[in-house]
């Protein structure tokens, strides 16, 4: 069963299905790009790992048991002035680090494995969570490299990507930053009411761009994952859409018509 929406289904974000969708979409997008890439280019899924501090309310408190290291039976350890030395229990917090993995796509030029382009599909952590700072740091470093950047922002919630000028009006964005044209960047913007666009993926000159149609990629992921079985389309949306767009989206969900 297809999604009732013409583009990205906002209920994936609203009902916490995005982590599963994020992984599946990156795999499907990589496959769609691979079908169009000429030799000697290849598309590969890469992974980075972040260690993120857990929120304060998840940090455990422990009470260590009192111990005296090196004490023999019947003998107390004494300090330098001859006073008995005792270790008292102290309550200390344990800092937990959560492992967070992020996947992205790189286009390589064979046989040197030169990275030609990097494709990111933003996650909730990139937009508002604990990995946002690390993501923006890596993004700034990537901007300085001779690499094309493609950033897909399908999530409505969270902060937008930092730009020198305000982004055009929209709910979703595709940012195409060609290495030879930076700091200029081509921005595709669309609303929850619009279909997904076709986006260009740049290669090395003089090779032409390839065009990837995002709509069939999304449709394939939605159907193969059977999201229609998990989503409650009678529920209210919890994503920050404009009131008129929220009303439209909830109407579409309940009637099943675009």
C-alpha cells in the first residue's frame, strides 16, 4: 500500500519511525545512484560513530563500598603523622556515553578511491540532538574540501542548516553545494503538499551530473517497509507544520487521497 502523501510522509517523523526509515532510505538512495553512475564511479555507504552524553536524568548515581587498600588482618593503615587512615565512601556520578551511529553516502572515483561527493540525509540528532555540534563541525570541514556536498533535509522539526541567507519557504530541502561554486549553494525547497524533486549529483569535470528522482526511492522504501501497517493515520500530527498544512495533512491521512 503506498503512502497517501505526494512526497515525504510526515507521519514517519511524527510516530517515531524515522530511525528505521533513515537507514532504509540511505540504502535505497545509494542503489538508485549506483544504477546511474558511469564507470569508473561507485557509490558506497559509510558510517561514523559518535559518543554522546546521556541526559542528566539518565546518569546513574553509585555509592562505592568502603575499602582499605593494602590493610592486613588486624592492622590499620596509618598516615604519616601516626593517625589511623580510613577511606570514607563518597557518592559520585558515573558519566554514561551513548554510542550513536550515522550513515551517509560517498561517491568514489576508481581506482584512486578519491571522494567526489558526499550525500547526507539529516537525522533528528543532526537537527536538534546531541550529535548536532559534531555534525556541524564536520560539515564546516567538508565545505573546505574539494568535494561536492548534497544534504537532504526531510524532517520538519529541529533547527535548519546554517546558511548565509534565509532559506526559501518550505518544509523540506535539498542543498546542492558544488565544490567549484562554493560558497554558493543550489537550494530545492518544497512543502508537505508537494512531490519529491529530482536532484543533480555532480561528478568530476567534464563528466555531466546524474539526476536522481527521489520520489520512486521514497515510494519503494515505504512499500517494502510496510509502514502502512504501523502508522496510525487517524492520530494527530505532532510535527511543527503551519496550521493550514497540518489540517491538510491530517485530512489526507484520514481520507487516503492526495
